[in-house]
């Protein structure tokens, strides 16, 4: 008789309220895989968009969730450097492939769709995707890192080439990725300018070390203020639209713009500042295994992720409603007892 | 009494017909400068735009012209590695500065505006801006290279990172820069796909080694054809607008787009392929001294520029009308007797 476990599953798209806590058979570690006993998971907008049916080729039912941390419960056939009982954090980028520049479109996918994810007591993942949890982090903190930390790391370092002493403009601080970008930027000795529509988030960002915090809603001339506080070496943005247009305006000659999303869809940009200022725009999403390892390394050196709120696994739907409200600052986490 | 010389000067903006052949005092080589006895000059769209008043801060009267080749006539005070009589080609990018990533906005300017340019018998330029003419090239060929060759070199190599065996899509072949891009790409062992609205230009491009040539006007589905002939590693474009949008569609995951102009102004791009395919868009204009030296090196290895037509200096206005017609393939050159 197969053991059962609790899992938060999506049976039909319709937003967070469509999530159900099911009892399903425990997964097993296949060849080249490990089974992880999860102690914490974390939410990303990707999970929310999946419940809303905003991803192509959604397969259901599915256990959602990309981020997780726990202990190795079992090891499948094949080589694995760790052992049962090891505390690990999971890299949710599956099948990236061999090219550090871009994932392999034939194999790349993200944990939690179509493959069953981390909002469960157990998850089976490729053994290459588990990494030792940084010792000084709690399980909740470790689970908060993977997807957003990886995206942030690749955006500002691998793609954005941020260096000590440079200035980075982070638009929309408060979101999971943007908050990691702020943490990494300050940890790397860069100057950080942040924008948000919420004064409360701007205060939180200042407490985390933001050097200049501007409310773009109440300050329509924010781009002018940024320019006079510049030069801005790097802009990191995921909103697109008008923001990308302004980014080209404020970035210094020879500067860079890293785009890790574009929830506003199209963007109309001026070409003159692009070529005349020799600007580089780098699109980026998730990250390679090399990015993940280098990113985790930062958390072995005293850095800690910012947690917004911790829910229980059973309250995953409520946690996702909270994420959808866009009021959070930092990561929304699920504790899995 | 100062010697006089002929020079093609702009006294008022109003297109090529505003150019006048004047007799003006010969320039002298100031400190750190050399005086070049010009034997040939070449036209660029920049010169045309200047006669049309399409550049900011136009100073008049001015001797137009960025491209030139000739012999060293005199050497001003300061160190210079060459000698009187040396055959040289001029790098028209003045005051680039020390940063290979971008010019110094405080000092950068291009020969021919505001500084008197090459449509004259003599020109004085900084001695750092003259390079030995590649021996196997004629004066007309050497004069055809500088501005367009430099722009092309930086676009595909320094910024576009084109490598042997890769595929490059060159939009609008036939123009000065695009034709150099085709030459460099084939010389570097890359595969070249070209587009144009002229079947005649496409035939010429094929004769120069283009592997696939598509008329984008008569073939509305050109992007689809390019995609199926791909993968396209690099797109090089200066038209912007709809072309940039399609470039994001056809470029391979992890691919690059180099933009060296944007005559169509704004471009509306989709953000999803930008970040999901990890595309890099690099703006570029002119090039650094390192780019110029590396570019010239290519012409010491058997490469020759494509000349469209040679006019006399006195016929500069007619030559520029010819450039404005957009019928040319390769460079329009002025012989200076």
C-alpha cells in the first residue's frame, strides 16, 4: 500500500480559491532523483498566474509550487553526492541544459508545472537540483530564496554585470525578485535607487539600505530625480511599458538595462538613446545551475532573505490571495509541519 | 599670404543643393595634429542629414565630410609615429576617450561637424586619428571605409559578438554600413541572411556571398522564412520600428540584436520574447580607437570595400543627391585630384 501525503493541488483554473488540499500518493525518487521531505515552501507570482490560467499548456491536476527546502528522505538510482537526512534547498529550474547563456527550450521547465511542485509534504526532483541549505538560514528562509533569488542574481550579475561602486535603479521594489536585487546590490557594494507606489515599501527598502527611494505615483517627475542623482549604471525592471522607455532616458551612456519580466506587455522605446548612448538591454528569466550555485554562495556569507509572512501549508490559498494583493514586502512562505 | 584650397561647404541647411565649392584658407596642423593632403573622400548619410539640418547644433559654414584618405602633408607639434608622405586613412571618431564601452560625451564628435571635414583638398586632424592605409587598397577604397566600416565592425563584433559558423540577419542590405556588415560576416566565416526592398540589391548581396536574400516588400512573410532558415544568432538593424519587433521574433533563444540606428524613430517591442528567450539588444554607434584598428586589420587580409560610384570633389552635391536616392549599393566616393 502506497503512503499518502497532503498536497496543494490545482484541478481547474480560477485563481487561488481553486486550490485544494488533497491527499495523494507520496511520490517516489526515480533514477537520478531524490525525494525531499519538505519543511517549507514559498510563493511566486508564477504560481498565482498558473492558478489564474495565465500560462500556456497548463496540465491539471498539478501540485503547484516552485520553491522548497527540506531534508533528503530517499535517493533514487544513480549518483548523488549527498545523503539521506541532508538539509537541502531546491533549484526549481529543471533541464536548463549545457549553455550558460540560455536554457535548452527542448528540456527546460520550472518545478510546479507541469511537474508536481513543492506545496506538499514531499517532492521528487532531479538530484542535480538539490543544494546544501546554507547553515545559518532557517528552513523558511531557505525556501524563500530559490526562484526569486535565482532570477535576481542572474538579472543583476550574470546579465546586468553590476560591479562594486556602481549605481542600480530597481523599479517596483517590494516584490520578491526586486527585494532580492536590493539585497544583492547592497551586499555587492553598489548604490541602490528604488521606486514603488507605496511609501511603506519605500521605507522598508530604505531600512534594507536603499540609498534613494522614490514614489513614482506621487512623483511624476521621478525619472528626472533619478537622472540628477545618477549616473545610473544599471536599471533592473520587470514592468515594461512606460518604465522601459524612461529607463533608456535615465541610464548613463554605456549603461545597461536588465529586463526580467514584462507584465505590462508591449513597450514602445525610443531608438535614439539606445544606439547613441550604446545601451545594452538584456532579457533574462530564471537562471543556470552556475547562477544558482553562485547565488546560494551569497547566503553563506551572512545575507538573509526578507520574509513577509509565514502561512501553514493548509492555508496556501489564503497565502496566495495575500500575494495577489501586492501588499507584501519580501517573500510569502508556507511552513510544512 | 595663406595658401587657399577648394572645399565643399554648407552655408545654410536645405539639402545637398545647398553645398557650395568655396575657396578658403588651407588649414594648419595644430599641436598634436597632422595636416592630410586628401586624395579621396566618401559620403555617409550623416553628411546628407547635416545638409538637411537634421542634426542638433549645426554650426555653419562648415566643410562637410567624415571619411577621407590621403598623404601626410605636415606634422604639428607633439609626437607622431608617422612621417610626411605616409599614406593614411582617417578615423572620423574624434575624442572617443578612454572607455571602450562608450564615447566620452564631453569630448566625442565626428569629423565634418562641427570640425571641418574631408570634402576638401586638405584637412587637419588629431594625429591619433590617422592610420596607415592598407597597402593593397586604392585611395578611393581606403576613403570608403572609415565611418561605415567602423560602425559595422563594432555592431557585429564588439557589440554583436558574431562568431565563425553563426548566422547573422542583416536588414536593409545595400546601405553603406549593411554592406560592410555582409563583407565582415562572410570574411569571419558566418552565414548571412539579408533583406532589402530591391531585387537588384539582393542579387548584388548574393554575389558578395549572402546565403539567403529576401525581398521584405514583396515577401510579407519574410520573418517566417528567416525563422525556418535559422537559427539566427544575431540580427543587425538600423531601421527600428516594425523590424525590431520582428527581430525579437526571429532571433534564436540566447541570441543578440545589434541596433546601429533608428531612422524610423520609436519601436514597439514585445517584452515576452525579450526576457523569455534571454535576448540581448545592444545599441551601438561609431566605434572606439580599438575598434577602428581591429577593423582596418581586416582590410590588410584581402578584404576590399564595395564602391558604388566615384564622383569628383566638385560634384559633391550630385554625389549626395545620388546617396539620397537610396539606389546605391556600397559606398559613394569623391576623387580629389
